[in-house]
C-alpha cells in the first residue's frame, strides 16, 4: 500500500475514517464502527470534553475565537463525527439564543443581523449534523436575500455597501448551501441551486485566487495551506469544495491545481503553512509540519482533477 496512505492511517481516528471513506472508498457499513470511535477517543473526544456545563464551548456561541461553540462545532463537522447528544444540544441552544428577528443566526448582541459568513458556516454544520429543515429555513431565506449581483456573497452587505463579493464569505456560504442540499432539504431548492451555480462561477471567474481584471494574485495568503480554515479562504478549501460538490474539471481551476501540486513535499505529503491566530482547545497539527488533513484533502483534489490538466498527469495515489 502507498506509504502516504499508511501514514494517514496512523493518524487520529477521524483521519483513519476519512482516509478509508474518501481515498480507499470503503463501503459505509464497514466504516460505522470506526466513525463511532471519533466521539470516544482522540481529537473528537478532546473537543467534546472541552464543552462547558452551560451547553457551550468557550464563553458562548461565538466567543472567543476559536474555542467558541461555533468554531468548535465547525471543527467537529470536519472530523465527520456522528451527531452525538452534546453536539445536538449545543446547536439547539444556538437556535434558541442566537436567532435575530430577521431569521439570521446572530453572533453579536449589538447589530440586528448576523454575519453572512457565520450563517453559511452554521448552515454547513447544522445541515451536516441533521438539524431539521424547519429550523434552517430562515437561515436559507437570509442567505438568499443577500446574494450580490456578481453571484457571490459579502458579509459587509448588512453593514456597509460593498460593490464586490468576498471570497471568504462566498466559500462559507457555498459550503453551507451544498451541505443543506446534500441533506435532502427542499425549502427554496431551485433558488439555492441557482445561487450555488452563481457563487461557483464567481470563484472560477477569479481562477480561485486571482483578480478577474489584472490576473494578479489577490492575496498571497490564499495560496497558503491552512487547517482549520476558520472563516478564511484559501485555494485548497475552494478545491475540496468543488470535489465535494461534484463539479467537473474547469480550466479555470488549473492555476490553483498547479500551485497545490508544487506544495507537495518529497515524501508525498503536504504541510500546514498558515495558522490563524486565536485561542484553541488544542493543536491538531503544527504549522510547518506535514499535515494529515491537508495531505488527505490534496490527494482527494488531485485524484479527482489530475487527469484533466497538462501538468497534473501523475495520479498521486498510484
């Protein structure tokens, strides 16, 4: 077996599960026992143990970063832990305490509407963990009401008057829309399908990290690999979204795919290159070291799109 796969299978139980699910294509019924272990040991257990008696992680829904309920639930979603009772209780608490009159999930007590990034991320993990469609309808309504004319989304829209969408907000909302759709929810589905297409077109118009006018790199940090991404955008986050959402190869992905390939180390792994400052419950991986999460995600991306581009002609799984 590939030595990189062996290395992944030596990682946290969540990495073992994700590797078998996505790279080795093990049947779901054979993975049930492995998935159940995520809540019982390793990173999953550590996150669950950090929950307070109040029902929140950190102080409350959004504070402090990155140990609040919001970002902890997002971390747990990416481990693909089962929707165990503490998770569902905390999401119910958020729905009870943090919904604004306009239906948005509001991370602040000083503004009337919630941040679009936060609502996209909430829709992502709430849908993944199986929250009922009834409880998510107002979040969907809020997202659809705030799409920009260029097809993307910008969290500043409720506070300022932006003229251009944000890559950060757009990827967060797209992930939420896709997870909501994948769960089989039907509320405003046709509109969501169109919003999803328009948001994807916005990212592709920018070749995932470049100005659509000049072709220059918008932000060099977007070409750095991080995990967890938090609310921040980067090319690997965008590419793994396209893989998850089943998008076919598009030539406008190629620049980002080439960048991703150049970041592969001689041992076949990919590093953590950036860490977003803030409090953490614990470090899953160390910046500068080989990252099982980024390696797993990069292999998924390249095994999906490598045969479609001129440079990516070697399947990294072979």
